[in-house]
C-alpha cells in the first residue's frame, strides 16, 4: 500500500540519517531504505504512486535527496509480469531505469525490488552486526523463531535481486503479524505503515537480537586466549606496526598500489588473542557488503607478536605466496563463461596477532572502511559463535557476488583516478610557503599528504585546511634529530600504510658575511638542511625499500647551490650539500626504483617562512631595496621578469613525481624565472 505524503522524501532522509549514524544499525554505505507516497504527475495532472529508495552506493548516515532514486510504483509492479526468472535476474536492474520518475536522482540499486514490491509504505534493509550474527548462525532459522516469535520471519539465503524482493513480499503477505525478517547470511529487513513505525520496528529487531546474544552467549565465543598471541603494550605494538607497515603494504600492492590503514582496536586484539581466530578467519565474511570490501577472507600472520622482525618478514612473504595461490584457486573453481577477469589476488585485510589489523584500499577512506567492515565481521562471528556455530554463505555464492556483472559495471563507472592516487607524500617544513603549496598541490593531484613541521599546531592547522584525516595529517618534527625523523616516518606509515614521495623542504637561512657567521650559524643551517635532508631521505628510503614499490625523493635546494652570492656562505654551502645529495642518492637508490631529483628555486618571497623571519630584511638590505619590494626586485633581475611563487615550485615537484618523468633521476630543475649565472652546466 502507498501512503500519501508530500514530505515522503524528507521523512525518509531523516530516518535514514538517524539509522545510519549508529554503526550498530548498519555499516558505512550498507543497507537501503525507502518510502512510498503520492504526488501529482506533471504530465497528466493525476495522482501517481512513487517509491523513493536509497540509490546504489549511497550511505544512509549522509544520505541527501540527490542520493535517492524515484520510481513509479505502477511500472515497478508491472515488472512482475515480465520477470524472466532467476537465471536472467540481472536484466531486471536495467529494467528499473524504465520505471524512473522525473529527472536526476541516483541509480537504482539491486535491492530496489525489495522496496517496491513489499506492500508497506516504508521499508528498511540494514546490516546490523547483531542481525547478521543470527543470519550466519548454523541454526539461524531456529534462533529467529526462538528470539522473535512470529514477529520476524527467517528467509533462507538468496542473492540480492528481484526474486528476493518477490520472496519478502510474499512473506509479508503470508505473515500479517510480522514486522520484518532475517535474511540468511545477509542482514535484516523491516517495514511499517509510517516512517516512525518502520524505524521503530528496525530498531526493535536490532536491539532484541543484541540483548538475546548478550544474555545467552557462551563465555568465550572465540575460545580461550592464547598467551603467545596476547597484545603487546600500546607503545610496543605501534612500534612493531610501524616496522611492519611498509612490508605489508608491499604485500597488498603487488597487483596494484594500495593505501593502508592500521587499527589496534580492542575488538581486533581480543579476536586475534583467541584460539579460534585462524579457523574463523579462514571461513571468511558472509554479508555481501563485508566481503566486497574485505575480500572473501584475510591473510593472518601466524607468529607471536614479539618474533624477531626479519623472521616475521620472511614468514609474511611465504604467507603472501600461499594467499595468492589460494585466491587464484578460488577464482578458477568458481569462474564461469563471461566472468570478469580476476581483479587481483592480494589481501585487503592483514591480521597480526598482538599488534592489530592492516586494511587496504584505493584511497585512505576505502582502506579505513575496509577495516571497519572487518570489525563488523568479527562482531558477527562473536555473536554467531556465542549462540551457535558461525556458518557464512559458501564460496560459490561469494564469488557470484564478488564477480557479478553488476558489480563489475559499478567498478567501471568509477571516475578515472587522479595522477597521484594511492601515493603517500611526506613534506617537511610544510606549514607555510613552498612546503604548504607543495602539500596542497600533491593532495589536489590525489596523494595522501603528511604535513611535517617544527610546529605541531601549524602542521595540524595546514593539514585541516587541505582536508580530513583521510587526505592529510599534521605531525611535528625536528629534522636535525634522527629519533624525531624516524618518529615522523613511523607516523606516516601508520597513517597511510607507507610512504612513496618525500619532499625535503625544511630550511632556514641567516644572511651573514663570512666574518660575521658564527660556528652556531653554520651548524644550525647544516643541521637542518644538509643533515636533516640526509636523515629524512635515509629513514624514508628504508621504508620505500621494504615496500618494493619504488618512490620519489625530491630536494628543494636553491639557486644558491650553484650561484655564489654575497653574505651567504653557510646557507649556500648547505644548499650545495643538498644538491649533491640528489646526485649521490639517485645513483644509489635507482636499483630500488627510487628516483631522486631536486628543484632549485630563487626569490620565493610570498608566504615564505624563511623570508618573514629576518632573511628577507637582510637580503633587502644587501641589495638596497625595501623589504616589501624584494619580490619585485628578484623578478626584475630574471630573464623572464617574473616573480617566482610557491605554487611554481609545487608544480615542478609534481612534474618530477608524475608518470611523465618516470625515467628521470638525478635532475635539478631551476625554478627561478631565469638566472643565467645559475644555469646548470
């Protein structure tokens, strides 16, 4: 039945946002909701019954009106008469396009039939951990009857689609007391005559399942704890995670580069400390939303957390080879004529007992959400094992969904990635000037960026301006301190899985003559620029080599590395040191696929931390101009008569790290608007 409602879409959005805001109700981008109502057809002027339903790929918690698909109910119901049967089910998704009402809106999802065919004004389909726990229990049908009585009906596993919509519609018609159902291996569906009633019914099913599991679960659902898999202390497990992260990211990126995420959430650590974690991990996830994000099962490192690092790395290589062979076997066993090509055999979830979970994706958000989904899966397994035995859908059904033509079409519709997508950039001295412009440019081109600066507050503020923690993070570093530099690299690999692109930009300058330059002046500038660049390159190179994914190191040197100017001995000598480090490291790191290049700026006054801290006043005095006119002065002495801006340097860094210069290393690019005395020879 359809309930006339002018604000059906607004009620639906409000309900969806409330349900989606609580992870106990459904996972990110999981499930869908709908509302039926009556509007006036603009063509006929007559009332027309419509259904608003969350579109494909949307998220309930952040759903807006643009994320709804709007369909005519009369045309949707007419599809029942032309439904060709389960073997040609996919054709029905294309048929939904002919039921759409009006312009715009989201693409209808595979679950649209469930919402349109169920005779209720409001329908929720959700993926709560408690509901899936019942849905994946070996005796889920009996548990459903015991827990809910005649208010909730068991539906045996069926792949999402038109037939499932018909099944649920029939169940509602045949069970007038029912408010919803448990979908075997999958989730829950609930309905109601009003939006308020539907939401209440959904929450009742979820909370009733939660309470029953809590009251009736066995004491140790995952089995007794195993001493050798107990968590390390917080500091030790983060240190071990940082040591392992580059190696594990390389494992996850053999087929295609991935961004990583790490969590040592208690839920994960408790699961991995249990006797049965390997058996359960091998069974894999069950809910389609889970395994589409996490792959059918994770890779589990089967060593105690305090095992010597080199032994762990060797074992990881063995486990990775076995995982790839196992996944290829899964693909070969289940593929049929017309199956999409295998998308990659690397794990998306890697579990390390005593340490935590590493998850991977095409960007940080996807990697983070994959980890969140596996936490959902752990909660599901706990509930199912606590009441019964965890029994997910079989691998053939998982394959049918993972390599569904509709899933492949969704992947093909995704926008082309930006040039630096999946790359993790670390920029020092990045809270202002050249460093900030460079970080902004790299992020705009798709990279995840770590803003490193002597001031944590400024670094975090700059990162927040660029985007969320899925895009940029700010960290504190004194590049002249080896321990601080290693801590910065550790924070980078824990934030995004690894590091691919390092920009040695941190610097300072004191404009003094030879006779006025003190030993402290000399040491300070060499410590920050010469020694600092060396320490950063060294620590980052170790991580890059462990990743086996190549990389880029870029030095922001200076025209002064070549050009001899007055009152500049300490700064010019430190910059010359940096410039030669480029050549030395290019020669040494090439065998690992790591390119090392440099940029030689000049006269970058705008936004410069160096110029604003006294260097600008000193240089203006040397050249006999006002400080405010220094940029213009520098421009007039160039061949092109153009002022050099921070974004000009950032553009050069991007080009050096782009695919277009994939075969270039050991190069210095002058970005000085043309200074003949600084031409490279």
